[in-house]
């Protein structure tokens, strides 16, 4: 905020917010939450449409010392109720337009940028001590192997991830000249990664709204309108955008493409590189049980597509069924160690 006071931090629905304005809103909401009794390791659910409020809430909850938990308001009500009950959230932050979805939930706080009661004059950073193993956020697994499980991530792993990206993502070196288009669903770990890495490095974040984030033509318009230079997406979503593009113009402007969440094919990397010679493709890897990610690979000049080496303060081992390390070239299972590993399941 000090470095980028008057620079644009967020754009959504053609509205703009500077870093200074964002920080004032965040601090005000953080103080409001603290006065409501929220404390370290409490879990606060966020149920909002894709908007400024989503990001303001995430930042404010962290500044209040608590852990955030994003839930998509379009989820079926039974799924939402399961998440709320299973995670034992202390409060739910939502918007006026979504109030009916959470009418049966206790301790629901409606947030509204026009609500003076919440966005008051407490603009200073809250004086809250964060401990290394305090919760930072909660994320639920997909449930592909059974019932979705809530994963608890800690502060030190979160901080380590953000710092580690400074060393491996070249575009962060001139972050305040870069613009990221956020299209990932808010409950996904990639969304957490892209928002916090971007805002801690001075990027401009364009948040696609509910209508835009799954519409290739609307996304093309956003890319061209805001000179987007960075996107973090799953390969399948980018494939949809690529296959339905009206021309090569928009995607060729995105010079930094960061892929995660799914396997990335070599052919698709070549297809993207054919859009423009100076596009850099990154492949990132990490299960939900890790604070967002554990590996990053810059594929420029690489002969083989891999998930890359582990980031700092993280170790990886390939082990056999007896937990013994296998020789190079022998198949095994990935084991991850270090401060990136979460605290466990709820």
C-alpha cells in the first residue's frame, strides 16, 4: 500500500479501487470483525458474488487474525449447509442480495460498501499478533474420493508461498506494471494464490464478475480493455477460451500464463506459444492439503514438461510402498514436507 498508494488495485464491474482505498475498507472491516469478537483461529465464511467485497473480506479476516473460508453462493443449499456445519464457522459474511441464502445461519453479517456501520473511520492496521501455526484459511477438497474434507492451512505456509513466488515468477519483478485477470472460482486454492500474490506485489487485479468469468468472448473483451498480461487458470478453462476465441489478438496479449489444478499437455503449451513468441508458460502443482502450491516450473526453454522443483522451505520425495526413496527414473508416490504442509483436516 505504501509503494502503490494511488495505483489501481482492483477493477470489477467497471469500478476501480486504489490500494489506499482498498486498505481503508479492509482495515475498517477488520476492526468491525474484531469488535464483534472474532479472534485468532476463528473461521469466518465468505459467501459473496464475485466482487470487491469478496477480496475485501478475505483481507479483513486475515487482518483480524482469523481464517477465511470462501463458499460459492451458487452451490446447492445442502452443500452449503454441510460446509457451514462441518467447519463450525463463527461468522458468515454475505451481501444484501444473497441474504436469503443464509437466513437460517447464526451470526450472519451482511456486508455492503455503503454500510457506514461496517466501513467506519477505523482505517489503521489492526494491532493483531499472528502466530506461525494460526489458521489462515480453510479449503474443502473436491470430494472425488468420498465426502469433501475441510483442510486447515496455517499462516507460515501462506506467507512462505507468497514470498516464494517472488523468486520463481519473473513477472513479479515489475509487478506494478502487470495486470492480472481473475477468472478462477472463489472457493478454489488457485483463486487464493492469484489474489494474494498479485496484491502483495502491486499488480492490478481485474476480477471477472459472475457473468464474465465463464464467457470466452466477455473475457476477451476484458483482456483487451484492461491490457491484461497475467492469467492463472486450469488448462481446461484456458482450452475453452482458446477454442472459442474470436481471434488470436486477446490471448496473444497475455504474456504470462500460469496453469495449475490439472495436468497440462505439451501440445497445448505449443499451441499457446504459437499465439506469440514472448508468452511465458508456468506449470504449478500442489494438492489442497498444501498451502496453495508446492512446485513451480517455468516452461520456457524446457525440453520436458514437469511440475518443477519444490518452492523454498518445501521438500519433495518419491517413495515406494515401503516409504523408501526410489531411484531416479523409477515410479513412486509424491510425499511433500516442509512448512507448506497444512495443519490437517477439520
